């Protein structure tokens, strides 16, 4: 079993493929992999179990990007101008009048600070005061003249202030929100659809009137599949005035940036399937967890394919803890784990493991492999001829579009468990796919489960803000903890208020031979059972840890 010290630790830069201290080459027993063996790994005679029937930068509203340059390492700050009050003097000299006009243009009369006046002023400055600096003195007195007169004449006109606050949300400044994802680098096979889902979700929300009547302005950071970029990017986002940040892909990246947003008291959404167990008042998860993926898929495989299982997994906290979950569930579902092999993300040669698998002769290969290099496992497995004797099941195959990249022959008879597939035939998904293809083209490779998790995260946050009537972090958390529901392209999604994880449909599917999936079984409303048992952030809001099996 993976050592507890290896779990959940921040890793080195993913671009360098150094995942944790416990994963160095010195600790690998068979060259490039770490092996967890059991005495159940033994050759056996003819197959006794019949095979069953086969019944996851700042982009402004104008499209301008400002945060992709790696050279810009210092935090970027946006500041809104202070707005004291308008000038009320009636009789002013020409010099004073000109000064007042300039000050009015900066929307900060009496404030001598040039910084807020120069940068933000042009956007919010009233058009009327921008016409001419010289003429304003005569018209200007007329405006203040109208102001003082109603002021004394309307002591009972105190209802005047209340209309002002509603007017600001209805046409106020954009609400800035942040995203940090791997748009480039080896993990962009997961990140690209999530980036596209983020942009489409923001556009969709804005087209529907925005949030609280205000448009959303997206600030994007490309973490470049590099842990150091994640940390520096998260620190830059935390320095800004953002209502929420959504992103992170690998569990290692999540655990590197989650404390940054906790410290900044900035609401954070993690929209990826993962090993489960995170319990943090500031974090909400729309991805699935092992009780929703590993347990149903392992049970189905044991019942329909055979009980003997060989596990292959990525050598960082996702793969390690997921493998622990497979061990934990095996007895209750009638499965037997023969061995578990772990691989760093840069490993692309699996000959030694394939020989070990052939010797062990399992019924099922359970794959928790991750990343572009690991895709080659599937083609090498098919080329070895082992696909004729055993079957691969996986909770990661397909969320990186592996089924698009590989030839059908290299993925034949491969089973997965996700909440969403592009092929789903529901009104919500039909409309969603049409909008996606309208935005990105009908030749878009495939809309992944992770893309829809991301879409759901943005919409669930937006709906919670609307109900709260504010972007205030604590007010939005309180709304989400009431049990937010959202009708998603994958079906009904329900946020568990205490556990901060979602209940969703789970569907087992098989590759269809045409670079797609065919759903063969659906489990409705599968909850995050382990998280519900361990994590109650309503009763214990100060909890901040990751529970493991």
C-alpha cells in the first residue's frame, strides 16, 4: 500500500514529472514502476469465470488577455476608484471651476491621488462631464444648484438612497471571477475541454443577464501543467478582487492551490473527478469520487467479467488513494486484488508490467492511469494480445480523449464509469451539445465528463449568488449549504450542503468501436457516501483535512 506520507503531498513541477519524494527512481523496484504485490498473484489454470454479457491571463469581456506572459510574475491588482461626493459650491472662480471639472472627470472630487484617477476613471466617468473642460463651470453650477434645493426640501425624501443600491447591481461594474487550468503542457488533454467549458459557461451566464444583473469578467491563468505555475498563478489570483476561483486538475495541483485560496478567504470550486475525502468550508467539488466511480465499476466488473483484478495507477495521490479504495471495496463486491503497479506521469513503456500481468492472469485490469504518456499503455496492451484474455476497466480513460486519440482496435471492449457522455440522449444534453458545437465547431473531438463538471461548477455558483443577492463569500457558502440543485447536461446535480460534494447519476459504458461510448447501465442519484459520513461542514465549519480509506 502507498505510504501515508506519500498521499496528499504537494508535488514538484509536473513539467519535470517529479511527483513526490516517495516516487523517486530509487524507490522503484522494477525500473520505472513501484509495485504493490500480494501473495494472491499466482499463475492459474484455465479460466473458471465466464465473461459476462456487456448489457471525466485575464480575459476581459472584449477578449483581451493580460496574464499569459510568464515574465509577469508580480501580482496584478485592479482597484476601483473611490467616490467621495460631487462638488457643491455654487460660485467658483474660473480656476476653481476648471479644477472641479478635471476632478469630476476622475470621479473623485477632492482626492489628490492620481493612481485611481488615471487608470479606472475613463471607464466609469460620466459622459456628460467628459464633453469639455472649459464650458463645465457654467453648466456645473446648475447641477449642484438642483442638488441642494431638493436636499433641504426633501428631508422626508430619505427613500432616495434605497433606490441607489438596487441600481448598482442592475448595471454595475462586471463581477471578476478566476480560472486556473492547464491550457498547455502534457495535461492539456484534460485542461483544454475544461477551458472551453469555462468560457462557454461565462458567455452563457452573461447572455442570460449575468449575475445580479452584472456581467462576469473572466480572469484566466494557464498553469501550463507545471506545479510552480499553479502556485504562482494562484497567488496572483488571490491578490485580486475576485468573487470565486474555479480550477485545478490533478489532485497534486489542487492541494497546492487550495491553501492559497483558503488563506485569502476566496471561494474555490474543484470540478474534477478525484480520490475523494477533501473537507474544507471554502472548497466545493462538482467532480465524482470513489464511492460513485470505483465501487460501482469494480462491483460490475466482478459480477460480469471476473473477480481477479490487477491495478495499474498513476504514482501520485490520485492513483495511490484510488488504489487504496479498490483494495477497500474488493471484499464487499466479491473482487480480489492481485497486485498494484504505480507509474510516474512520464512513463510510456509498459513492457515489464505487461509481462507481470500475463503471469498473474487476472480477469480485469483496473486502470487509474493519468496523462498523455500513459495513453500508450492501452495500445501496448492491445498489441500484446492480452486483450483476448482479459478486460480493462477504468475511471480515467476517456476524460483525456484517449478514445479519440487511439485506434478502435487499441480500445476494444474497454469499460468506464462516468456521470456524463456526449452521446447522452436528453433534451438538456442535446441543447448543450448544440451550443458547444455552435461555439467550437461540429468537428470538436469530444465533450468530456470534466468539461461538464466545469460547466456545472460555474452555473451552480452563479445560481447561489443570485439567491444570496450578493457575491459575498459567506453568503454564497450559506446558499450552497442549503442543498443547491442544478439540471445539468448529465442530469440532476445536487450539492450536499454538509459535505460540499455532489450527488449525480453514474453510468457504466463500453467503447463503441467508433471512438465513442455506449452506455450499458445507469445508477440514478449516486451520492458521495464516504464524504457524507466523514465530513459535516455545517456542524463543524472549521474542519480542513482530506479523509482517506
